[in-house]
């Protein structure tokens, strides 16, 4: 497929069969429109925790911290939109709970048609996928214009949590502690922790840890960069500290995680 072409992926493909790719707080370089067709779970988006279920559409702009946990029974699709394309995306992340049957069918039909076009891989597939992406973007814009999807007023804890999540995305590899981020936001570490816990169910330190852990696991399984260089990139004082960090959060060493991922890829 042409590089930078829009893609339709199932949630299983988006996670590449590894739950942590969706359940850990992280951000991506591309935009996502996720359509849940079965299951219930939890969503972290824009610094707030949400319950989600069937016929929910999740709009995740590029570089927006989020996490999705639908469990093993959850099913859905994602439209992956590379940043810089002509497809218009909302600047703010949104969760849309779709109740109108016609709107449900319209989005499902568009995603299925785009999926068939992608699989056929015919001439001009990139232009065709862009066209489907535009139609899906129009669907999103129309839904955003409906009164039922007007965003709820956010309280102070949610606003602070969202600001912190934006900082985590921008600075997770900058050797800044949670307390450093709190100081930059003009609040105490205790206040930031309470706000994040109230808004997301996780502490501020948890969110920062998850983002670092996601990056570490991603680099271990997608590159051949030595673990000690990954540790240095993520601000760890030593390779030994990095190894202890990974063992604590995954019950495996960096080397073991890399080998396990390689074995999984061979089986797939």
C-alpha cells in the first residue's frame, strides 16, 4: 500500500495482537477514528476516563494521550489518518455515543466499503481511500453539529488533567518528574495527583509511567536499538535501572520482551 495512505484496521490489527498497545496511555503520530461495534470497556481521552460501549465513535487527534480497554470480547474498526493529509479532523478529541440507527448504518457502510477498497488494492487506491476518509470526516462533522453531542462542561480537575496529559505527550522522554510537571502547571504535586485521580482513575505518576512504558515496549519490539540506548533516550540513569523498571511493570526483562515479540511475529 502507498505510504501515508489512509488505512482501515480492526482493533486487533491496531494493537498487533498485544493488548498493551491500546491499554497503556500513549499517543500516536496519526489521527484515529475508532468505531466500536461490540463490547464495553474504559477509555482515557482528553484527560478524562469514560465508559464506552457498542456504537461509540472515538475521535483521537494525532499526539493526543489516550488508552482503550475493551477486553478480549471487544470488536471495532479504526480509520488511521496520517497527519498532513487533506482529510479534515476535529482539533479536539471527542467521544460520540451514537443512538440514531441511520447514522450507525452510514458509518458502518462507509468503513466496510473503505475496507473492501483497501483489500482490492486497485489502481488509484490512495485517491479512493482519501475520498472515503473525507466522507467519514463529513459524517463526524455532522455528528459533532448535533445538539446531543454538544461537549459537557469540564470541571477544574478535568481541565488540569487534560493539561497534564498534553505535557506528558510532549515531555515524557525529557527526564521530568511528575512534580516537575506540577510545578510547570502552577500547582502542587499533591493537587495534580488528586485532580488526575478524580478525572481518570489514575494518578499523575501512573499516567507518566504508562507513557514511558509504552514507548519502551514499542522501541524494544519494533527496533533493534540496544536496550541501554533506549534507557538513555527515555531518561533512565542506567541500563540496570531501566531493566528493573521493565521487570517491575511487565515481569520480564527488556531482552525477554524483545525475544517474546520476535517469537510472536514468527507465529503470526
